[in-house]
């Protein structure tokens, strides 16, 4: 309830990004700031090697 993300959830996100051959990162990067998650998105992409 603290608004954090568990290690398991984070690993799931990173795996989805790694396997997402058709993932539209341009779109995600465009709208992430509007949702307040740009920093989280960039970290997830970096962890996934994207």
C-alpha cells in the first residue's frame, strides 16, 4: 500500500519489455510524463537493455 513496486513486479515488467518486439517505445516515452511515470519507464527500459 506504500505505492512501491515489488521485485517480482519489477522483474515482470522488465521481462515484458525484453520480449516486446513490437513495443512502441516512442509512444510510451511520449505519454509517460503525462502519467508521471517517465523516470520509472526509463529505468525499466534501461534494465531491459532497450
